[in-house]
């Protein structure tokens, strides 16, 4: 999608601090980190949110969840990490392209924001 921020990052039109990339997925550091390690993992195919995952796109989501532990290990998140996806504006989704946040590098608060 031409107006999607993450699609522009995938296309290389906007720079990012990449930590992982393959034919299906891109992972990069969040520009406004909420933890010492804050990485976004996104599919290269545009999927608007968790609500838009279908049978056609579920394989890429499964692939993302295979890649997340690899990224976490590479980042040294041996004590644990959190994986979050906001779905819709009321949940805080600001970019309408499916993405998963990997948060770690410190003991994370248990309460929901």
C-alpha cells in the first residue's frame, strides 16, 4: 500500500535499523523504544492487523513466530521477553500493517497500560 509506513520501510523508501530479513519478514528496531530492546517484526505482505489474518496469510504469521525466538536469542534476551500485537485504534495500533513487538532487556511491568 502506497501510504503505509511499514510498506515504505519494506520497499527501502524509509531507512530502518534492520535486525533480520528474509523473503517473508522484516524485523527492525523501533524508533521510539518502550524497553531496552524493542524490535518490530512485520510481514512483507501487507496485512492490516491481527483481525485480517486469514488462511492465505496464516503461514507467514507462523513463520514470524518461528523467527521471533531466533531474534530474541540473537539479542541476548535469555531472561525473557514479551511479544505484543495491538489490533485496532482502541488497542493502540498506530500503523495499520500487522506487526509484533519484541520487548525485553529489563524486567517488564506486569500491569496492562
